């Protein structure tokens, strides 16, 4: 099966359960357990956003964005 077919099948199976809060909670717990198992283990330390110097232009913008240290050093963003 292709990625698209797998996604379609997943949504087809989950769709009837979306009216049942208990089922949704079980699905979320299961998906999170799979997600945490598949996370690669890295030795790099975690960096808190509070510890980074964020340029004023970016500080004013809000939204879903993840920046690496290299992104923060990029002059085009500053």
C-alpha cells in the first residue's frame, strides 16, 4: 500500500469512532505511545526557547514554526 492509501485506510477506520470520547482518548494514547517509541534518541542537549536570543522581527511573529540554531544565526531572518 502507498502512503496515501494507508492514510485513507487509517481515517476510514477512525472516522466512525470520532463521536465516542472514550475511543478517541484510547486512540490518542496509542498513537502517542507509537510516536514516542519512534522518536530517535539523540545525545544533543535540549535547548529552551527562553535561552535563545530571538531577533525582534521573529519575536513579534507568532505561529507554528520550529527554528534550529542555524536558523537563528541566518542573517536573512534577522
